[in-house]
């Protein structure tokens, strides 16, 4: 009798365990299904912003890790100029999620609309950032089968970047200037911060107001100083004591030889914060070539372009 009861109790416990396992599995399935449905509904209600097509003419991949002293081999570069492949890379790079890293970045992806204009630049930490796996193929190609090598040329400010680029193009050499067409000119930066109060409107309205004020100030300043060009950035968010706002920054470029000794005072007098004038003596042109032999490249450069002050790699 005891043995029979024990067997019966054992069978009941097994049945209870099976029921418990089934119930837990069912609940997990239901929860997972609900989460999936919620994610689908969220994407339908709040679809991601579409990625706008790129206008880049070519893309460069570069290794960003510093090497210390100069070596016998220049930095390798992977250059892509096929328009369809550029579009694919642009979409991949736009999906990357990256942050600030104490250990720095491994690779840089730059989309160039021309030799002096960068549309988008993305720096990626190989181990820490989240990015599409397909980008790894380009990192591997950069390491194992680069298309170009980078040389850095010091140019006197009297020679504008566009002239240097045109000169090198006569020898079918690609020269680029990441600092843009005004890299050789004296400049000064100024900035201002706007914050929303409870009664004010949106950040978009704040950004529009900031753009209007900065452009109006530049127009007034141009009556006294020979401003050649400017760059304005007003899309950075700012936070202060619980308030959110925008930081507006502008860089002004002036004709060579312009006396900028009083420019900072003129800027701060209107309520902007001002940096110190930057008056370069040289600027950098980056030459991209298929030749990895520095001696041959230096001989070529010094034989044809006597204004180049130095060649680095």
C-alpha cells in the first residue's frame, strides 16, 4: 500500500513539474509576442527618419591610430568612387552608433563632395561602437588591400588651396584640403548660447532665431572688416541648470593681411563670446596617391611644386 501511494505521489509531482514548465514556456512566448507587437506598432507610429541620399563624389577610409614618429610607410587609404557603392556605404555609416571613447577611434570614414568639402565624417572604435557588420569588410580591405596612401604637405598661406589642388591635378594627383577653401586665411571664432524658458517655444524656433542674429551680426561686421567667408553651426544642444538650449558657433575668415587686433572686442561688445584670432603661416594639404614610396613622391613633388615646404606621412 505504501509503495503504491509513493508511486502515485511521484507521478503527480512529475505532472505538476510538466505543467509548471509548460506554463512558464507559454508565458515567455506571450511576453515575447507582446514585445514584438509593441515594437512593430512603435515603428509604425514613430517611423525612423529616412536617410537622405548623399551627394558625395568619393569616400575615404583611414586608420586613425597614431603611430608616433614618422615611419617608412605612409598611412594607407581606401578610396571608393563608385556612386552605387558610395550610397551603400553612406547608409551603413548612418546606422553606426558611436560615442566618446577614452581609448580613441580606429577608423575614419569621410564623404567628400569635392576636394575641399566634406559632407559627413564618421569615426568608429572597432571594438566599442555599434555599426553594421558590412563595414568590417571595408576595414579589412583598408588593412590588406588599400587603394591609396596619404602624404601631408605644408603649404604657405600665400598659395590658396584651390590653386594647389588644380596644380596637382595636372599630374593626375588627388590633393584634398579637409579644412576647406579658407584654410590659408586668418580667422576668428565666436559663439553664443540660447536657452528655453517655460514660456518660450521650441528648440527649432530657437535655432532659427539664433541663425538670424548671427547672420545679422556678420553683415554688420562686414562693413568694417573684409570678411571673405564664414561657417555657422547652430544645431548643437546645450544644457545649463536644468534648462535646454542651443549653442551657436561661427567662424569668420578674412583677407590675408587683415588687422584683427580689435576684432575680439568688437565681437564681445555685442554679447557674443569670442576666441582669439587665428593667423596661420602654413596649412595642410593631404595628397592621396597609389604610390607608397615616400622617396619617389618627395622627388616628384619637389621637382614640380617648389612652393611645398615639407612632406610628411
